[in-house]
C-alpha cells in the first residue's frame, strides 16, 4: 500500500479482535496487527471487512495494557494469498492512549538513531 499515514509507523506484535459498531453485526473478528502509528494501523485478516466502516478495537500494547479505540477502514488490499490487508484510521481513542502511542513513537525513533 502507498504510504499515507501522517505519523511514524512502528511494529507492534499483537493480535486483537474487532467488533462492528455501525451495523447489526457485532461479532468478534481475529486480526493480526502489521503496524501501528499514533493515527492509525495496518492489519491483516482472513475475513472480508467493509470499507469506510467503523469498528471497535481492543488492542493489547507493549505495556500489557489494553487500548480501546474506534477505527475507520480506509484501505484494502487483497493481493496476498487468501489474506486481506487493511489500513485504518483511529477516529476515537482516549487522549491519554494517543499520548502513549506518540511517546512510544518517539522512543522507537530515538533507538533507531
């Protein structure tokens, strides 16, 4: 996918479950996080998810804590073997969790130098 993210990406080894909040389907869908930034995330999933749809995510982060957020699916790529790759923007996340992502991003950048 073409880089469109405003914030620096970092890799987060985690899995999470998403729950559709803007429709009648409220089932959990397992996904694999590919990368995360302060403004969004990339992930893969075997399920076909709807573009421009809002999902609730529970993301286990590097501290062991769980971050709850709302994401909007904005990109889709199905060119990989039976796996769909998505890009999503965070549209609802508590400010203190956004700050944690931004601080982690700064530490990752400093460690690369």
